[in-house]
C-alpha cells in the first residue's frame, strides 16, 4: 500500500492506479495491504477520511486482523466511521470466510 501522509485524503484524490479496487483488478488481492482489502469491504469512508483511513483505524484499534476476527457488532460500531451497516457487512464477510 502506498503511504498517504495526509489523513484527509480521499480515494478519488489518488491516481487510478493507486486506488484499492483498481489495484486489485490489475494485480490481484495479494498485492493489497490488509487495510486496502478491508477498505474495499467498507466501500466508503466518511467526510475527510477515506475508506483506507477508516480501515487502518479499525485494524489499529481492534488489534489487527486477529482482533477484527474476534470483534463483535458493538466493537465495530465503536470505531469512528464504522456504523451499523458497515459493521454488519464486515461481520457477514468474516462469517463467510469462516464457513
């Protein structure tokens, strides 16, 4: 993943070749960081915070992928930028991965 020093950047501010979905299509899922993969599941960020930034905060606050795997609905909703719908999306994706 590219280093984005400005926390207020938006995905649309990036060159198309640096955007997570486009990079996944071009190079495969293995080329993306955990935060970029998570950002694709989140779909959108929030005002002045890209989905990648929200994903980085989510991973950081929960203890990376292991913590995300163990997180419950309330844990996810407690992270700024992750509301009820995004928490449900993530839990559904994690459950599909478990199955």
